[in-house]
C-alpha cells in the first residue's frame, strides 16, 4: 500500500503554469474553446424609468412611521379632543370584516 500524500492533488495542479496546462490538454486531445468577442450592448433608460427611479429614492428615505402624526393624535387623545367620525369608523369596520382593507383615508 502506498503512503498517503500530505499535498492535495489540486495543489499539485495549481503549481503548473498556464502553458503547461494547455500543452497537457492538447496532448490529451482536449480542445480549448475561446468565444468570439461580442459587440458591446448599450442600454438606455426611458424618461419614465428615470422618474420612477427618482421617486423610489425619495420614498426610500421617508420613514415608515410618521412620528409627527402619532404625536398629534396622542396629544389629542390626552386632551380628549380626538374625534373619529362614526361613519368613518363604520366604513373601516365593514372593510376589515369583508376582507377588503383599505389604506386610503376616507
């Protein structure tokens, strides 16, 4: 039985030069394929795409929670001046119960 080598086989191969590997591949009948050079492709973004990108950047900088609105409602609740329209409340309850929640204020 032969002793195991402490050098991995891939380490031996990596010590060969590129030319040696190519020569070895040619001797074994392995053909090297080189893809033909491709023409450079150009991409242009429409004006609408540019505007969408601009709005997306602006929206990404907005906070998810409007702290100033929360503070206004908390103050109104503490003062007892926060009033919810019974019609608005009923509409929201119906939307929630029917499975059609609406994020738009009435």
